[in-house]
């Protein structure tokens, strides 16, 4: 999935930059003074689109899903964004965490409510297993709220040697509904 492009003329260096195709999962189920769950996702995508080391941002439809953890919280709004980046995987992790902080995320409890959750799902074909980062995302095969929007964006996607269509939850709409554009 790695693609090479020349660095833009706006950059001081004209050296060739390596662009990597990445996918991140976006989720929100808490409104705060900065916006609603849908607005939190939209603001995160807008910030991605403005980042000089991110280009070609594509976003799936938005989906409502039942919470994975404690059930005494609102449904989540989920989407997947795909893009090209020259950020390293750890720099991308820092960027994702900055997006969460920008939305004033508070970690109240494990799998609890949040204004914004941004998880790196895939970083090119790279596999990483570090204490702070696992790619492909460890929960990917068990999360239809990630697999279905990911499949919407890239129906022919291969994850760690396996077609996305071979993951049973990539076609299981249990607890998930597509949000309309209105």
C-alpha cells in the first residue's frame, strides 16, 4: 500500500516523501460545549484535511452503534477515515490523541462514553506490536462498527493477508444502523 509522491513545492526539502495509506476509526457518543457526536467526528476530519502531512482524506458514512462496553450510555456515532500520510505510525498516534484532546475527551471508565475516540486501524501493510500501539488494531475483527465502514471505503481491502469480506462481522449489521444525510 505504500505509494511515493514528490514532496510539494511548499516544503523546503524537495526530497521524495513516502506516503502511506492509513485508516482510522472515529467514534463519539458524548455532546459537550464543542459539539454533538456527529460534529466531533466532522471536526476531526476537518483537522485531518488541513494537516500538511495528510492528504486524500476519504470518510465513510456515519453509523450509529450500540456501545461495546457499559450499556448505560448513549449509542456511538462511528465512521472510518482513510488517507495518505507521511507521518510515522507513532506520530500518527500522537496526532490521533491530539484530536481526542481537541474534543476535550475525558477518560471516565473503560469502554465508557467519550466525546471522541480515534484509533489507528491500519498503517499501510505494517504490523506493529508495541505496548502503546498495535497495528492492525487488535479489536478490528470483532467490531462491525469498524469493519462495515472500512469495507464501504475499500471493498477489496486485505488486512494482514485476509480479505475484508472474509471477516464475518464485515457483513453483520447487528446493533448498527446507517445514519441518513439529513
